[in-house]
């Protein structure tokens, strides 16, 4: 326990001030005769700074305007980080009366020129001697190397250590598996030993440990306080982006600024992704809307509405200078005490930048200073276990944990890096690295020795499995190696569950006792019930891209329909120019409306044209050998199926129906290769063709011959120049034509026959399912399967029990995550029985 003085000044890190006041109140009735200051604040009373840090940086920049262009650091004189390094080093040099500079290398000579330009400036340095001190007490904690030198001077001037004098000390050295196990063991130790949370302090050598400790203490219901709280006020980020825009008023910086104002401005980014050329004038004139496969009229109207709102916002919010930006930021934030304080700090920096500049404000230095305000803030209230970094290590509490004290985390003594690194300092009269490190390490070990009950912990590896080595310095200090503790995880993981009762399901899906949907929606349910629920129950909308394969498929469907309507049975013989003109017509509105997308559109058209040529070559081959008339395309249908007290209503479009006087055949265009399998039909996964066939047979009373998929996907084929016959010695090769290559890419149509189709086809080009299944039998089984799926939908099944590959392109896979479970879907005919 540390005995507190009755009067005077206590010097301690600012994050420990509240802890000290708390301890003072435990020992005394009041602390009116005591003040607690940080080392920097105490030194400022002897060496006060006349100006702000921003002003000093601008003074340094002005002085360096005389650096010759031949100097290696000439291009850095406007860089705030470089200016800050020069300012810091010059202050150190003046504090230790360093007035001559090394000049052995080109770098040292160039730095000498810079330092000579700064040596006569008053830069708020701590220069001079400290008078005799009385009643000044220094809390023993690990100090930085340069602070430790100041502490030595204060001690020589009469200051005293605020020491703990424990009657006995206990030191433990423990290793755990991972940082999480380390945090778990600490929490378990506090609980098992029944320590008062007010008696525990944790000093983390790794800053990431505090996040894990927070989670673990929440789980174990242990009260705690972070001595340094992350403070990320949105006003700071808004000012950073505002000044970056003033430095460079580009569209990118404009969007960054608007985005950080709040989520309600998200439409700005969506709009300017389509029309980057609209910035900043917002004076675009758009062509009239026309029907296209990329954007429907409703979505286009949303774009126009966004444009109108953005134009109105930009008219009302000019962004020409600091006053404009301040008005926007004030409008976007509530006038809370915290916001007012942060806004005032930013305002002070900006005013200093304006006052110290001769012409326009120095935005770059102001921006650098505002970014420095992002530092973590001291805790405003103290309770429970204290969690801080290594520099908060002290004997204010009897039980102290030092976390992650492995070779990478302990002792980690300060070294100068950057321009004025240790190599440079070595050639000056400043205190050497060895002197500073010995003093810093001595302070660290003396602090550890003051703790009544010290527990040093280290994880053996990080989360990536990379091993940590024990710190030799820690082994030497404690006189022993760590001992390993295997921590058992008491928590039991439970798989997230998704549930919906039957009453809720009926309320979501039924309308006037009718279950409406498409065949593909029923197939979606079989693939994954949760995906069906999110799409058709909650009506979540998937954001589609113009490059989406489904959009390409829609374009191919449209082109097939248009050319069939124009050329009839000869549609597949259209030449390349006709295909290109039709394709250009599909992209015409998109190309005229979004000029910034012309390169992408051109690439898409080239890809699709190549694909269309191969598709039409294959279709031409099929049409030559197929002798039915194309009767209808994109045939709209509605079919109802009575079921108990409900009606199942299907609505959809049939891609192609070919007919003769007595019969018909259903064709469905697919953007990928697909096979009709009876096993999948029984599971409820291949219902589409069967449904189309049943619906059209009911309407037309014609005899159904079968149903087939026509794949519009072209498969890659190795293109060889010649074909070699090794059995012949002469003339043993022949040229391979493009048509031969295209013929290799032709895939047989896959589906199911219900009658003999040989009279309509010249050769075997239809690959039918081998299952002996009549149309009437299929119709009965289809009805059983559909009713089984409807029963499951209305019972409230929404578990993410998915079919293999169902998650591959699912937009909702981030929702179910580790709750999903792959399964083989059952035969619904057997289940129904």
C-alpha cells in the first residue's frame, strides 16, 4: 500500500489521476492541500510554451523555406510529420544544450543545414535548470526513456518517490495457450480467489489484450474500467474529411466527407458511381427512359429522385471554405457537451493555423493536428478492475497482472527511429541509447518490485499459431521460468436456431387462403427454407449488378424472342451483323444514359456477341433437324391447384412451346447446362418443366411429347489448327475448320420424353431421362410433391438446412452463417406415403 502525503504535488501519468484521488480519499478526509499533475504539465510550470503546437509547426515550416533544392529533405519541408520530427529533435537538442551537429555523411550534412535554420527559433523547449523542490512526489511507474531523464533531474532537485513498502511480496509467472486463454484465466483467478475488483490492476504489454479482457470480464460479470477509453468522436472524422476536401476538392474526397456525415447520405455514393461526370455541376441531361434488361422504370425513377435530392443538398450547402464546412458539420451533429468540446478544440487549431499563416490557412498542418486529437481519452469514472497499458503499471493496488510479457512485449525499451534515429544521435552529445535504456529498465523493474502480489502472464502463441518466446529479462528478474496452465473453456456453444410457427407462416404467405408463387420459388424452398422465408416472407431485396449472369441470361432470352418473332423458323440462321444490331439495341439506352460505363459496356457486348454466335450456330443445327413449329414464346400462364382448404396458385412464363396439329413440346432456355433428373423431381427440385407441361396441356388439350432444356451456355473447346492421322505416312493431316470447333461445343438437349418424338427429329439430339414415366403418372406425382412443399411452407419451416452448393451464390449466407447445415433432400413421394 502506498502512503499518501498530506500536502504537495504528486506526479503521475494522467490516466492514473482518478485512481490516485480515489486512494487519497480512502486515506484522508480531503485532498485540498494536494494536487496531482502529469510530468509534462509539471514541467510546463517551469518552461511554459508561449504559443500553440500548430503555431510552432508553421514557424518551423517558414524557417525551412530557405532550404536549398539540392538538399535531400527539400521535398519534405511541407510534410507535417517531417516538421514535427524536426521540432521534437530541436527541443531535445536545446534541452540538453546541443548546438553543434554531425556532418560526416550526406544525410548529416543536409540535416545540419535544416537544424541551423531552426536553432535561433523559440520553439517552446524545456531549457534551463529546475529550482529546488519541496513536497513533490513521483509515483513509481515505468517511464519513457526521455521522461526517465527528467525524473532523475527532479529527484536531484529534491523530489521524492511515492513508494509502496509492502511487508511481503509474491511473484508468479504463468504461461497460457493463447491471448484468449490468458484473459479467461485472469477472470477465473479473480473469481476463484474472491478478490475485490477494486484491488486489481491489469497492465497490458499488448494493446489488443484490453479488447479480449473486456469480453471476458463481461462474460464473468466482473466490473472493470479501461484507463484509456477509445474516443472516436464523429466530428473529428468529419473535420478531417472536410479539410482533405478543401485541400483537394475531388469527387472521391467529397464522397468521403458526405459518407461520414451519416448513413442517410448513402445514396450519394450510389448516384455518383453511375454518374461521376455529374460532379460538381449537377447539370446532366438524361435521355428519355426506354425499356431495357438492366434497369426497370421504377429503379430509374429512384435514381432521378436521388439526383434531385443531391442537387438540392449541394445548392443549400456550399463547400468553398472553413465556414461552409463548419456550418455543415454543426448541422449534422447534436450540440452535446462532448461535441461542443471537440468542435472547440478543432476550432482552436484552425484559428492558430490561420493566425500563423501569412496568406491562406495551412490546411496540411491543421489536418495533422486534428488527427492527433484521435488519441484515447482518460477514463472519466473509476470502478472495478483497472485495465491499462504497461505504462500504468504501479503499486496502487495489491494485485497486479502484467499481461503478454513475452519476448516481444517485455521489456521493449524505447529507441529513436525516423530521421533522427539512434545512428544520428550517437554522433551528438545527447544521452546515449545505453544510458537511456539502463535507466528506463531500472525504473520498470523497481516498479515491479513494489507490487505486493505480482502475476506475470504470457500466451504461448497468437491466434495464427505463431509461437512466442519467453522474455529472458523477465526470467532474470523473477529468477524462474513460467509454468504452463491449461485453461478449460466452461462455455457451451449453442447453434443459432431459426423458427416460425404455423400461424405466422400463414399470415406471411397466404392471401385469401391462396398460396401464390412461381415454380422456382417452390424449388428455392426445397434448396433452403431460410432463403425462401427471407425472399418471399420478409421480401428482402437482393441488389443486382449489371454484370449479373442472370441479366445476361435475360438479354439472351430477349434476343431469341425478338429474332424468332421477326424471322420465324429461320431465326437461328441470322448473320453476325443482325446479332450485333440486336445486341446494340439492348444496350442502347444504357450506353446513352451512362457514358462513364462505355468501356465496360463495350467489353460486355463483345463477350455476348461471341457467345451468341456459338449459341445460334448450335440452335441452327438443332432447328435443321427438328420439325415442329415454334408456336409461342414467353407464354404467360396461371394455374391453380386445390389443396385441402387452400389453393396453390402458380404464375410464370414458358420460354418456348413448339406444336404440331396434335402434340406439343416444352423448351426452357437456361444460361447454364442443366439436366432433368427424376431423382431431383421427386425431391421437389426439378418441377419447372413438369409444371409448364401440365399447365399447357390443360389449356391446349394437345398431347404432351415431353419437355427439354436448351442450354445457352457455351462450353470451352480446345481449338486446334490441324488434325493428324498417324496411320498414314503421306498427306496425314487435314485442316480443322471453325465450324468443326463449333460443332464440338454443341450439347444435346436434356429433358424427358412422354411419347415417341422420332418423327419430329432427324437424329438423336434429345437426351431423355431413362426413367419410364408416363405423363399422367408424372402429373399425379407432381401434385403430391407440390402439396408436400406447400405443407412444409405453411408449417413454418425456415431452418437453413440447405442442398449442396445452394449457398454458393446466395445473397443471404451472411445471415445464417454457422447455423446452416448441409443435407440431402428426401424423396417427397416416400414421405407423403
